[in-house]
């Protein structure tokens, strides 16, 4: 993945360069079967398990609540949340984004809305919690996306993003090697934590929890393909405090005050 950091003063120009080939339909690729191969096999399942466990822990105050999953056609969270009794609506930019959901979930178990993700067709505070995973890093208008998600959330917004304070700092120089190994890698934006936090606070979501997922780059885990080794690396990194300070992706939970 080619990385562009937002740790610059000229946000609009950096965003334009980073996402010049992406639009508000950034969720279509992440909803594809090809993208799902990035999370196939034991290591991919390990990634998704960590993501799911963190998200479920953040959702504990609102068990079984109404959830809007923005750009969630990949099903990484919509599927387990439906199975655990949450009332899930998936907002997507195209009908093609529901293909994987229909394969994984029974008819009528979730709602699906095709819409402009930057102008969601819902009233203010329509959902208890709003989710967005695998979206902000590919969205040109990421700040507007955060604002719109906050508008329709009653209690909290939970999203993930790649953090600049991590091994992402090396991706620019190692991009060719990463692309050679992963093949289907693509551009994404990295963010400074303070910038993400500032956007949520601007919308009145001032109680912020940050949960970094991994210390070691995900490509390293994919390379050695050994889940026990990955688990050991990440447990040690967590105990030493490396994950908390330098981990990525980061799952952010912003609560309305």
C-alpha cells in the first residue's frame, strides 16, 4: 500500500494527492471477494478476531443496539454483530456491496441502504452507534465522513484508521517490497491521532478511547503465516507498552458528551 500521511499543514492538498483515484465510493473495493482474500487463511482470521474482540468490548454499554455500519459491505463486523443480536444497517455506495453480506447472513437479518456515504439518508441521532472500518483510509473527504457519522450517531462512533505513529513511517521506502509480496495492495492515508481526535471533538464527541490493534506491521504477520508467532509478538508488545504507543491500525471509539 502506498501511504500518504496527513501529518502536514495543507490537509486539502495532501488528501487530493493521496486519494486522487478514490471517491466517496471507496467502499466498493473493500466489499469485493478479491479484497476479502487479504483476510483469508489463519493469519487473516487472526486479524479479524482481534478487530472483532476490540469492537465488541467497546460496544458493551449498548448490547443489541441499533448499529449503522458505513461502508460495511465487507462484512467484517456486520456479520458477527448480526449473529450476536445487534440490529445492523449497512450503508453502501452500490448494490454490489451487499454480495458478501447475502452469502454470510440469512435474508431479513440486516438492513441495507444504497446511498451517498457523505450524505447519509437518516435523521440526526438515528442509530445508537455508527461504525466505519476499512473506510476512512480510502476516503478523500475523511473529515466530512467523520462529521456525517457523528450526526446520525446517538451515543458513539467507532472507526479504524492507520496511524502515522507506527511502522507506517517506513512504508514509503518499503512500498515496492510490500507490493511485491502482497500484490493487491493499494494507496491509503495515514493519520495523526490528534487530528482524528480533533475531528470527533468538533462534532461534540469528546470522550475518546483509542485501541491500537497490532505493533508489528500486518504484512510481517502475513509473511511468516504463523498465528502462534503473531500472538506471541503482539502479547509481548502489548505488555511492554509498544502497541499502545506505536500500534496500528487504531480503533477509535468517540462518545457523545
